[in-house]
C-alpha cells in the first residue's frame, strides 16, 4: 500500500517548514495544501477541531497536529535518516531543548521584536537576551545542536534563521548580532547553507512586506 500523505499548511509559516523539512529528509512524497488562515478550509477545521491551526499532517486519512509532534511522528513512522537521536538520554535532551526553543525562547523573542516604548522595550529585550544567551552558550563549539548535521532541535529553532532578521528589519528592533551572540550567528549561517533548508526557504521579499504592514498596524 502506498502511503497517502497530505500537509495542510501555509508557505510562509516556520511551523509548516519544519514538517516539510522532515518529510524531505525522510524522502516522503506528500501533497501540500495551502491554507488561507482568514478563511480556513473545512478539511483543516475537521482535522484539527481543537486548535484549528496549521500545520496538520494527514497520513492515510489520519490527522496529526502540532509541528513538533508531527516531526516526531514522521521520524518514527517512515524509513530514512534519523531526526531524533537514537540514544534515549540524547533523545530526552533533544526534546528538552526543542521545548525550550519552541516555548520560552520563542515567546521572549517574539515580544522583544514587536515591543514599543523605551522602558517596555528595555525590560522585554533583557528577557529575550537572557533566553538567547542560553542558546548561544549551548551552541559553543558546535556546528549544530546535536553535532555535525541538522536535527530535531535545529528544526525547532528554525524561526530564528527564517524570521528574526526579517522582523528586525520590519520593526527596527535588532536583537541578534554577532557581537552579542557569536555562536548563534555562526549556527544561523550553517543552517541556511544546508541543501535541505535551501530548498525550503520562504520568500523573503513577500514576508518582509507582510511584517512591515503588521508593524505599521500596531
């Protein structure tokens, strides 16, 4: 039986890109279905009736939701290179860092990028700097989070190389510099060089226009 794989997502979403990256690493053929988040399809609403969000992977008619959960499912279900480490301890550590990057770090960075007002900006940016310093220290003497190749944690952090610099330009709030975070900046460069990532880069000009419009509306 040939697997039927559909991905409900948005081309400009780092969450959708995580899932696409995992599918490509595993060599899985899939159908990408572009969603309009202002007019969500009945398929999306039925497939993720709890959160009503993208991405959703539909594998042989069964939906799986939440990008990190989907990446783990892909790793466990399909043949091909491992995304998570094989060793149980290393796998647990990878899950910890993915949760940190996709949770506290993402929240702090997002607030800092979109904040306004000097006092508010100072307090919020200090929290973001603290989170990013933790990440920078973790990447010391490393090419990627797990070693010499992109893995689960790198994909959880894909919003940093994909979106942070674009939002910085749109809002004027600069967070990440090589002076403050040399290891993180080196990782960003390595991440963007990888062939799997190159195939999966969002349209920069389109997203810059989107974020500029969002910044003006705030």
